[in-house]
């Protein structure tokens, strides 16, 4: 997975889960990503919804979340 990436909106340094959830929900071939607050704004949902989705995908064994 890509390291030292920054959010394309706010330029915050991203963690691996933020990159993985963006790839899963938006575009598998993405080269730029959004942090969780910006992704929640993009989807017009709560940040907690994104965190819950991450945990569910990890539990299901999604390989993006290694």
C-alpha cells in the first residue's frame, strides 16, 4: 500500500485505513485520496459511519485492510 500520502483536499497525512477505505468506496485505481473527515463530507455522512464500515470490512476479511 502507498505510504506518505496526503489528503487531496486538506493535505493531512493519511493512514493506511484511510487509503484503503477510499479505494474500496470510491475508486480502486485512485492515485489521490481523501482523509476520513473529507470522505465523510464527500458522502454527506458522519465520520462514525466510515469508521463502522472500515471495521465491518476488516471483519469480513477485505484484503485492502491488511
